[in-house]
């Protein structure tokens, strides 16, 4: 894996990838030395084939906490973020799958923010491949659990970019994941204020009135969670979100009706509005 010859490194990681698919071999592959060698093969000068098999190896072993910690300590986060811009779809898919596993860990989420992951992810979500787009949104949802990432999303106008997907019916399969990302970002009052100023709350409201029942349900859940945090209820109230929610009461879906009633109840009973 550390040979000075590129072809030898490529052949070695291809063989290692095959071995990694055998469960009995994975404990050896998870050793710190092997993880360090794999991270080293993420360098931009390596071939596409090397990157493909290296990321596949990491994907197979990155499900355990210690391996995640080793990848982090060996500088793998920065290298993986750089690979988000790789034009090869298979390398990108593997990279995003690894990042999805890493993003389940707090320390990795912080490191990903320090590696400026938001920008490359927002570029990657424009991919022509729906599978890639879906993975990007899953990674964004996980990393946006951290306030620092949500701030980065706001600075990059990320929510506006994602909400544009809701206007495209051909992207319908991605709408749920878009709402999940927007919903977690809406929990921050600063982000919600910015959404109000940019018209993004209106875009969310427009989607709520025109989406299919499953989309309406997801949007209502996001709004319901949002209005339980701080002064968010007042921001939503000032945007006349209750009127929008009431407009879906004609839905044939009992789930949508129940969620709409619950969301309005949570909103109007918020102490901030009760004081008003």
C-alpha cells in the first residue's frame, strides 16, 4: 500500500478491498496501520481506480467507533471532503457513504465543518445522479445536527438552494430528504430569521399547500418541531404560517389532518404567542 509504484499501490488496495469483504479479515484491516495507509491513498494524485477501492475499503470498516476515530486522527476527514469534488460517480458515491457513517459521530461532524464540507456538498447535490443527490442530503442532515454547520449552511445560502428542489416535480423522490435538512436548520432562530428575510419560509409554505400527502406530513412535522424552540413560533406566526397549515385541512389523509391540527395547537399555545 505504501509502495513508490502507483500500479503496485493500486493492485494492493484492490486485493485488500476483496479481503475486506470477508468478515473474518476485517479485524486485521481495522488496525491503525492499515487505516493510516488507506487514508494516505486518498491523496489527489492517486488514480481513480485506487480511490474507488480505497473508499470501498473504508466504507466496509468505518462502521465502528475506533475506526472512525483512527480515520479522524490520520487526517482522513480532509481527504474525504476533497474527494467530494471527484468527477467519478463511483468514487463520489463511496465517499459519501463513508461520510454518512462518519457523520453519525459528534467529533467527526465538528471536523467536517472545520474541513468546510458544506460548500462541496452543496455543489455535489447538483449531480445528475439521483443516488448521489440523495446521499448528499443524508450527509447534510447528519452534519447539520451541529450549530456550527447550520451557520455554515446559512452563510452559503444552502437552504435557498435546497428549497429550489421542492419546485421540481422530477425531484419528488428527494423532497423528503430536503425537508429533513431544512427542518433541522429551522431549529435555529437565526437561520429561521434568515429564511424569513429571504422568502424561504414562503417557499416552504408554498410546498406545504401543493405537495402530496407524504410531503405535507414531513413539512408539518418540521414546522411543529421548529415552533417549539425559543421564539421560532413568533417568526412563523409573523409569516402567517397558521393560514397555510389550515389550508391543508381539506386533505383526504387522516395523518395529514392529525399532524396539521397538532402543529397549529403547538404553535398557538406557545408561551411567546400567548403573551401577545
